[in-house]
């Protein structure tokens, strides 16, 4: 089981900063008005964890972000994903999600693809803890778009390493 720790915690709002520093974890995600939401997370990649860039399995750990709008396209450029201890990924390139479309934000290195619905973090380290973590999705403005906390025991009842949110 891997557990990451970092000394840097970056928060974009006072509420999220207070949440991160107190160690409190939201029991359920607050409903935000953003059309982009976290659909699910593969927080525990199948197999033994190996964060090697060649032959490792970090690319099998991923976050699924979905555009729940029925009419609006969303460009992911500027959106930010963060874990509880401050490990952060910022979408630096244009990646358009059509209404109802999704993207898998994967670990490891690879070529981003709109058609393949995938963006790689270009980092071979795991981001999500196998026991518990909190996932923050921020708008380009820095405001929260969606937040979910999980624990293996409470949220992954079948033990498959994947948790679904927002259907």
C-alpha cells in the first residue's frame, strides 16, 4: 500500500485550505454548479504498484472527469486536479469535452488524445492513495468544481480499486 506525503499544500480558496489543514474530509461532495464533475477514480491500479516509467502501472491509475452539460462544450485548459496533500496536475493544453463527453486523466507518460479521451500527467508517480484520499477539481478561476473524499473500506465495497461518483 502506498501513502504519499508532501510538505507543500496549495489551496485556492480559504474553505479548501481550512479543510486541508485540519485534515477534515468531506463526507459527501458539495454540489457545485460546474458542469464538469468527477465521474470516477481508479485509485488502485491493478497489480503490484510500480511507478517506473517503463513497465510500471501508473497509467492504470486514472481519474474520469465528465462534462454533464447537455449543450455546452468545455475546454479543460486551466482546470486543476489535486489530492489531499497537494499533489497537483493542471491541464495546460486545450482539451475540449463535448456535452456528455469524458476524459481519463492517467498517470504515466503518453500522448494526449481528444479522440481517445485521454490526458497523461507525464509523471510516473501515483497520485491517489490506496487507502483513502480526497480529490479536488478546480475551475480555471480557482473555485472548486467538485470534491470527493474516499476510503477503501467505505466507498469501494467490491474492492476493485474503482469508485464511481455522479453516475
